[in-house]
C-alpha cells in the first residue's frame, strides 16, 4: 500500500524520524500503531458492557478469584478429552 502524504507532513515525519533516530517508514508505522491503539481505547471506553465486564473482572481479581495458567490449561485439556 502506498500512502500519499502532503509535503508538510513528510517534512514533519522526517524531523521526527531524525530526532528519534528512526527511518521515516518506522515513524509512520509507529504513528499508525499509536492511532489504532487510541481508537481501540476510545471504543472500549464508549462500550458500557465492556466497561462493566472490566469492572467485574477487577473485582474478581481483587477478591482473589484468579486461576493460574497451569490450572486453565489443565481444565482446557480435560474439557478437550471429554469432548473427543
């Protein structure tokens, strides 16, 4: 994919790349990743069901209702054996 950018934006990207000791391409990728992360965060914060689920999960963790990775993998393996 090719992005067509204005000369002003290209100059700004070159400056940022120079300051951060990165290539312009790396700077573009990092900017896109930051934008996608911000958009995902905004999506999560705007979804009441997701916010309620996160709050419930925090309460469970605070209350000690956690499982180790080993326990989860053992339960998954047991479930797979029973369904096979």
